[in-house]
C-alpha cells in the first residue's frame, strides 16, 4: 500500500513492487519527488491565499474611501446650503413687536443669481466637481438648477438640470429632474425639448406624477401650436385618471382648445 501511494504521488501509471525498486536510490528519488510536489502545492496554496487577502484588502480600502468621500461631500453640501440660507434669511419677513404679524412682505433677493448667491454657487460647484459621483454631488447640481429656476434664469437652470440628470442615482430622482427640466424648457419656449423631457419621465413609469406630466405635456403641445396632440394628452388624463383632480383640470383645458 505504501508503494502504491508513492507511485500515484510520483505520477507513474504503473504499480511499484520491490522488484521495480532495484536500489535505495530509486526509493529516495520517489520520496524526493513526492516531497517536491507537496512543497509546490503548498506554495500555490499560500500564493492563492495571499492573493485573496490582497483582493479583500483592496475591496475594504475602496469601501472605506467611498464612505469617507460621501461624508466629506455631505459636509461640503451642508456648508453650501448654509451659505444660500444666509442670503435668503436677509430677505425673510420681519416679525412685528411681541411676535405680531410681519410688518411687510419681502420682495426676496434681487439682481442676478450669480451675484446675489455668489458664495453659495461657488460652493455648490465645488461639491458638483469634486464629488460628482456621490449623492451630495447630484444634490448640488439639482440645488443649482432650482436656484436659477426660482430666479427665472431658465437657461442656466436647464444646464444644471441636464447635469443632474447625468448622475441621478435612481428612477425617482430621474423623473423629478426630467420634470424640472421640462419646466425650464417650457419657460424658454423650447416646447419640443419640454415634450421630450416629459415623455422620458413618463416612460420611467412613476405613477405618482403621471397626471402632472401628461398635463405638462399637453400644455407644451398647446404652446407648440398643435392642439390635436394636446387634446390626445388630455384624453389620456381623463380616461386613465378618471375622478382625480388631474382629470378635472384636463376637462377644463379641453374646453379651451
């Protein structure tokens, strides 16, 4: 049995017997081959184990780096938000004596956004550029789009919404950005671009905003001078969303066609 085991270990296909082992040198030679093979297999096992450990260490390092990057991005976004909030607070209505109603309504920030919110915009841009692949990076682009949109600078708003769309993390965020993008296009009278944006949002299948998107699309078709396609969009609202406020609005719009 010992010789048979040695034969298999040495790679020979023949059974060994005492007649085959004509001298002690041949026996020692087989032992050396067996030992050499075991050593080689041990080295391979050690090499594979080391490779696995290196790969695991690399994965852990990447995870830790991304966690650190996300934390830094969130902190940078918070600083940018604080800067924007300080500007808005300057224009907030001031309370009267003893907590009475505000003395006068504020007109809100005046002048170009790039001047009024220069510090906040610079900080948002840093978050967008440095942490573009993170969720705070996406939020920074969306914040910039909303900031320009709220101050009627629709071309700039559309540019930032387009960039936000590029790294929107999930379907819900994409639908939200496409809806905002459509509004920005509409306000520039770019009705075909608006219709396309609303259509892409509809194709993502978010039922919660379906009625709003169809109404927006119908409005854009009206702006583009195509009442038939506007009517078709409104018909979808009344047929697919019967009994909802969206259907009521659609009926009112149809009467205006």
